[in-house]
């Protein structure tokens, strides 16, 4: 059922609730003993929404508890940290400084002193939690309003063109970190676009992304676009400033403009399901 875009949220066997993940118990049920079987399945995006909302609520409560110095509430939330840290990376897919987000978060928690009830060194942790909440809120908006987010992301991508064209100059002048930061920022934008395409197609009546970008069908265009991005990353790793400049000027920048224009032509709310 996962292959069809749904997940089983609940199972009732003869009126008794059984967890879908409790395979030993399900396997032990004799088929002939089943009189009624009720299965509830929900779209996977609803599962994602619930998981993001759960994390957002937790981190918001922790952020407020730390800022308002509510030690009792902070202690209660700290008790839930092991479960949160064990699951957040699989849900968010967020990396900070090249590492899964749970790793720097755990380090900040350890340094903050909140585990021992002392929040006097928690300012850096609070700031991390604030940014984390902003990120999760953005992921929730992707699920709830994917077309609006797609258009906003396309506009942001268009604004990056001039900045990316500075990358070869930054490399030639020894400013490798600034150059890499620009490429990473742009890569994050394209990753968001990749998340949004299936959400838009699912939420809208018909496949509004089945059109073309320039003279190419959308899928073919984006395949080529991703290939050029891969070449850009390889050129960055090889510190080949000439190839980087050529890719940005003749391949990536024109494709970025064409893609942004095609997305912005999509009518806001067109075909939106009730």
C-alpha cells in the first residue's frame, strides 16, 4: 500500500484495535477467527504532516520553556529528548554543516546544561531551536500549500542567478568558502523543488506539471537540469573555475530562468482540490 501512496493508520479486528506495526500479533490471528476487519488508510502526505507537526510542537514548547525559564516543563521535555533525537533525522532529512541535524542539536543540548536543570548557558541552543522551528514550518507549508511554495521557490531561484555568476570570481580570488556557500544554497533550493513537484501533482486536479519548459517536456528538461547541477558539483570539487563559469553562464543560468518562468506561468490555485 506504500507503493500506492498510502499508509495503514489503524486496523480493527472484530472491533479490537491492533497496531499495523505489531506484526507478531497480526500473524498470530487465525483467518477463520476474523468476523470483521476494518482498515483505515491515509495518504502519505498526511503522515508526513503529522510527523512534522509533532516535531514542531515539541521544539516550540522546548524553545519557550527555555526562554521563559520554566524548569519543570523543561525537565519534562528533556525526558523525551532521546526519542526525538532518534527519529528527527529520518523525518526532516535536514543536514547542518554537513551533518544530520540531530548531531549539532545534541551537542548544544549537552553544552547548555538544561539536562541538569541549569539553563544559564542555553542561548545558543534556543537560537538553534528557533531556526529549526522556522525550517519545520516551511516543510509543513510545502505539504499544505505546495503550489504557492513552488512559485515562491521559483522566484527565489531566479534571484540566485546573479549571485551564482559571481562564483568563478570568488574562486579565482581565494574566496572558496563564499563560493561553496552560494552553490550549497542553490542546491538546497533545487532540493526543495524536487520535494514540491510530486506534492503539487498530487494536490492538483490533473498533472499541471506535464507541460513543457522551453521546447522540452518538463521531465526531460529537469533531467537535463539535474545533470548540469551534477557537473557543477564535480567542477567545484575539482576547483575548475573555467568549467564552473561555463556551466553557470551557458547551461545553468539559462535553464534556471526558463524553469522559473514556466513555474510562474502556472495559475495560482488552478485545479486545486477542495
